[in-house]
C-alpha cells in the first residue's frame, strides 16, 4: 500500500471510529437529487432547456426563496441573508465552542446557462444535510450551508463575505440591469454593512464546495470524483501591434508591415508555447481587432488580448516569458512593433488545504469511487474562501465537458456520488 493510501485509510478510520460513526450513513438518493434539480430548474427556465437565472433577477429571487424553503424543511436554523446577499442556514453542533464548517455553492446562472453549474453544489449540500438527519448523526462543529450571491457576475457574494469586494464594484451594472449595490439590496443584502458580516482567518474550521467539472477530463477517463488541488491563477495582458497602414493594391507583399499578419503569427505562437510545455497551463487569445478595418487597407494596428492560467504563478510567468520571446522574433522579422500591458485584474492561484484534500480522497476511497487530483481551470467561490479558511473542492463529471449552456448535464448518480463524498468529508473535517 502506498504512503498516500495509508494516510487515506487513516482518515477513513478516524471518521469510522468517531462519536458519529456507530450509525451507518445511508447513501445519497439520486432520485431525490434529480427531483430537486428539476424543481430549481423551473425558476428562470428558457425555451432551450436551460435557465436565465441571472443574479438579482426575478428568477433569482424566486429560486432563492425556494432554496430557503428547502433549508427550513431540513431543520436548518438561523436561515438568513447577510450583507453580501449570501443565504446561510445552520445545522447545530454539539460543541458550543467549536468553529463552524461551511459548505455550499451558488444558484445564479449566466444568460443561456444550464441547470448544474452552481446548483449541483447547493443541492448536494442539501442532500448531505438530509443524510445526516436520516442517520441521526450529530456533529461537534456547526455546519453552515451557504448559497453565494452572484457568483457568475464576479464572485460577488464570496468577495463580500471575505471582505475583498472593492467599493468600485458596487456601481458595476450586472447582467440583470441592476448595479451590484442595487441588486444586492434587491435580494436582501446591504453592501454598506458588509464589514459586519466579514469572515476572517480562523473563524471557520473549513470550507467545502462541490461543483461540476465544466471540463471533460473526468468523463473521458471514467473517473467518479475530482479532488481539486487548487483554482488556477489568471493573468491578462493587452497586446498592441503597430505596423504601417498602407494601400492594399499598391503595396508589394515584400514591403508590407502588416500588423494583422504579425498578430496571426503571435496567436499561433501563444498556442505553440502553451502546448509545448508539460503541464496543464493554458494560454488564450480571445479578442482581436484590426485597424483601420477597411478591406483595401493593410492593417497598421492590432489590439488583442492574452490570458494565461495555471496553478503555479511561476509557470504563468514562464509561459509569458516564452510568448514575449516569440513576439520579439516576430517583430524583428515583420517590422511590426509588439508591446504588452499587464492588467491589474489578475487573480492569484488558490490552493486547497492538503488535509481536506486527503479527507475528500479518503471519502471516495471508502465509497469505492475512483478519483483523481486535478486543478480547477475556472474560477469559483472556493478561491475566495481559501484565503480565510482551510478549503476543499470536489468535482463531479460534466457530460461532454459542456458548461454555461443548456446542454450542460451531470447525471443524478454522479450527483449522488458527490453528495456521499461531501457528507463523509464533513465528518472527517469535524473529527480533525
């Protein structure tokens, strides 16, 4: 047996020998989970089979009311909306001095979104509470189930909860047409009181979030559970290429300083750099615009974007350094000046807690589920929570790797597997 499996077996044993463990946990009910997915999907349902449950919209309000009803039905106490608009309900613990363990996700969607991105984490959290209730298991730590506000609009709820939401964001207009400040008030929060509800380091024993993978690795490798190592950091640059605008009919091909041609070569170089290294780093050119933009004028200026993501800041910088080296070579060959401006909107990598990571893997091991350690390439509320609490994250498979689409799908059994892992991970954290 490997050292890792010995450690995992030890974590499983610690839970099974704990005060809660004499009562066997039932397995999650896939049909019950599917029923809750279908019920929540009615709020903001669109004709394509997905949802337009954009934060602060009427559909979001209705979905949040339904969730609070489900929380109340499960016996959660102190169900309330904090200053950032987040919904929290507590399952009491037996130790009045114990720090709470928080778990949950979000229910808001993008326009034209699907039924699983966010709701999977909230509904499996409800299922975990239901399993604990059915088994009559009491935890020492209080368990706080949270539904974050406006995750899709920029992790607004978790930023507010961790005290990192900039006042400048209050005036940003959301997809529902309300500013962040207006929308938060609409759902029962008040950003002017944000400081009163901030969670600081040491306030929580841990935080766990389940999410659909939003990629295809788990499905393609036939793996049940992803144990997230961390959420990747993201760096952005604006790239400007300056050549010489000139007449497209009278300028010979060998005398052109075509900024768009140089941009095409740079775009290909970005792809080659990212794919030429070992690892899971990604680099993307997602926006490109040529000027003056006339059919009969050689483009003299191009503005384009560059985004690089990886779990390690050092790797992001390595990718960027190689891209700029390729840019210098393209510039020398084409006579087109290329400049990079780093933007300040970047997010640093957020690593998960090793002990919680191993608790999640131990839970999968105990259940006979296959699992793998993997990074998250997308942003989640967990990345903000990792700054204030030991954090873990669980992935379940996404069919075809599709997300932010009505075609998004995760099977009820995969959701049930995730709920089974959550509840056991919570018990493991409670036993720490």
